[in-house]
C-alpha cells in the first residue's frame, strides 16, 4: 500500500487531498502542530481513517524523525503561514515557516530516504507584479508580499534539491483555489459567509478592499488532483495549476449576492484598511502544460464555485441559528 504524509492536513487543501488519497487506496498520515486545541473541523469525518503526528516546520530533528517513522512514498508540503495580509505583520515568522520550512522537509527527505517523492505547494503570489499575461512556468517572478517572497524561496529550493540530489521534487504553482472549507479570513469565504448572514438578517454590511483586483479562481477539490498527478509522472517538474480565466473581487461579490437574491451594491462598502501595502492587481495562469503533460482539467466553473460556497454557508448559518434557538 502506498503511503503519503501531508503537512498542513487540517487546512483546506489538506482536507481535500487526504480524502482524495484515501479514495485512491493510500495510507494517509498528517502532520499537525501541537496545541491546547487542534483544528480538526475540516477533517473530522476522516480522523478514523488517517494517522496524525505532531510536528513543526521549525524543528529539523522532529521532521527527520517523522519521515523516518512514517516511511512515506510521497510527501505533500501544504503547511505554511498562508494568509498574505498576515505576512506583512509577521514577515519573519512567515519566512521561517513558508520559506525555510520547505528546506527542512527537503533535507529530512534527503537524509532519511531520497527516493521519497515530494510535492511543494508553490503559489501564484510569486508572480506578484506580473510581467506577462497569462503567467506560465517560465514567467519571471516579482513577489509583492513577504508571503510571495517566502513561497519563491521554497519554490527555488525545491528546484535546487531536484537538480543537486536527483530527487523527485515538484512544485505546483497553484493559482487561487477556493471551497466551502476556505478560512473565513480569505476574501472569497468572507464574502460567501457575509452573504449568508445578510440573507438571514444577521448583519447589514460587508467591508472589502480592492474590488478591482483580478484573480484566477478555481475549486480546491480539482486542484489537489493536479498535486497527485505531478507525483505520478515519469519525471519531476513544475506546473502552473489554474483555470486560465480571471474575475474581479467585484464579480465574485456580485455573483454571491445574486445567489441569495440580493443587490450587492446595497451592502458592500470599500474600506481602505483592507488594502495591502503592495497589492497584486491581476493574476491569470496558463494551465496548458498541466493539461498536456498530466492530463489535468478543472471541472468546477467560477459560477459553480461561488454558488457552492454561498449555498454551504447558508446551510451553516441556518444550522448555527437553529442551535442557538434550541439552547435558549
């Protein structure tokens, strides 16, 4: 039986990837940081099928022991300080985790078993101030946040270990991918959750930053398949994973409010406190290489994604209200 170790398994991508690999017959292990409470909400229905281990991207020896104990055939590094605005407030921590954390995992694999196949979660934020459109695997990077800079370091370190030690190490340059499991702090989920609450009369407005920012949004459930396909290829390489279509934050908000029969302009307020010190205005990827070499295709459209997120948040909000009424 093939086995996989997923760092960041409690996050959005980790939850979808764990389910995907279980369906493929894998033995799935996940690394979680120790805490007084552990965020298992996204993988609650999988905890009896996966094995969780405590670990931290800041601890080299612990990573070495984890790789040796689990003995995985594949490692997926999804762990990171991944919220871009926080990276401006905590740039050093972001660098330690999102940049150097990648090196520590690569070094652990090289030391314990260099035959393990490794996937690194790179990001479209590395393109930042884009130099061409759409962005491909050959587009130069110009990151505009500590998060983007850290991801670029991890990306090139993955390339370096592949070339220096002949390791099977791949980077997926994933563009924005969302789902009902997305964290509430991210703009897409912030919108869908606010729409649900407004529709239920629980709040009156939604404050957002740059409505003209353009992103290439896809469904996280589609994108984890691309991660797996990269590690099944004959040779390791790096791939852009995207839909090839871009939409503004304004479009996302408009579709989300329309799903609940609401006029977005009556509720959305632009608030400059949500602007970044250095913003990324537009991102749009070209997934041609992933389609041609991996046979990967995104299945969920932008409109389907927005509707899915709003529908699920409406269910959540109604369930929360019902619970509160029962507790009265």
